[in-house]
C-alpha cells in the first residue's frame, strides 16, 4: 500500500496543521486519537467504522514523586 502523494499535496502545510490542531484531543470519532487524528498520513484507505482506539495520545502526565525517587529522579 502506498500513500497518494498527489492527494496529500492538495492541502497546504498550513491547512494540514490547522486540521490536526482542530482534531487534537477532540471528541470527533476517530480523530480525537493521537494516531487517527492524522489518519490521512497514517492509513488513509482504512474505513472509520473499522478503527478501534482508546483515544490515546494527548493525555496528561501525572506527578509521580514517589516513582521519581525510586528511579533516582528529583
């Protein structure tokens, strides 16, 4: 399988950036995912109805002071 570079180039870099920023952490299926938010670049041929994800990516990092001490961090 290959990407259709001609189709991808129809959108400017600024337009891609705007689209991806709009999708980032959204509730729009399946684009809220850190992976599928860039579906056109990952696997554009796949049908949305066949996708499965846990809305991964864009999750908050949590303070882990005790774990930091275990691994020798501050």
